[in-house]
C-alpha cells in the first residue's frame, strides 16, 4: 500500500512542524483523533491510498504536460485551460465545463529566494502554499499529509471550498535531479477525485 500519513493543520503557519511530525510517523493521541475526524469529513474523495500492484486503466486518458512542469494523465475529454483569475500561471487542463482542473507548476530557486533546490526549499514552498490557502479563508478542513506522487515523497495540502464543497488537493515535491520544486494540484468534485486523483499520483513524470 502507498504510504499516506495525515495530520490536521491546526495553524497553517505551523505546517512544517506538523508535516515533519507526520513524516516521522509520530503524533499524539489528540492529533490522531483529529486526523481521523478530518479524514472522514475531508478526505472521503481525496484519500489516495492505492495498491501499487493494481494497474490503472488509462484507455480513456491522455498524457498532458510540458517540460519544466512535468507530465501526467487526465481524462481524454479534458482541454487546455488558463484560469484568468490566477493570470494563467502554470500549465492547466480542465473538463469541458472548466470546473474540474489540474494545474502543473514549478518554482525555481530564484522564485523561492534560495540558493539550492533541496529538502528545505520543498518545505518552504509547501509552507508558503499552505499559508496562502489558509489566508484566503475560503476552505474548510485544511489538512496536510506526506504522500507519494510519481514515486517521489511529497507534501500534500487539501481541503474543501466553503461555498460549494469543491475539493482542492495539491502536491509539493522535488525529484532527485530536478532544479525546481514541483507543484501539482487538482480541483473538482468527488466523482472526479475518485477517478483522477489516483491516476495523477501514479502517472506523474518529470519528462515525457
């Protein structure tokens, strides 16, 4: 089974400490109780514990992506999309209604104000992303986890939009040889998450 350890983000400014504890597998009884409650309410669709021995059906999928952002499979009817609200940053594909969206993005050392892309840089990017999401005040049940995507360990941040229950899940990570921190996010409804999220975690690659 793929490893997925969950902790509640009691304060997004403390996300690094919480995710570090999550990664080490240590948590208090209170943390475990909160994680279980949050998992039931938020991760019904976002939970991605998947048996790696099970082959994914990609017959109705297409590979999308771009050098510098990575590549991943999404449903074949999804189309290239630019979110005007975010200035079209990154590389995006969406369903025909543009409700369910996957975004591929990356940060360089210059973007992060660091000298090297290392584990500290990944933590910084994850902390910044989580804090910005929390500051928006539009999400409930914001939660953090350590998971894997494309075989790489990643910080995960997810939650549900207060207005309509739309789910957001983001992975922040680096590869062994990358000169950037990668960000992959999926936004959408529960049905889409059930189908697309495991595919993203299993098929992301740095090159085509």
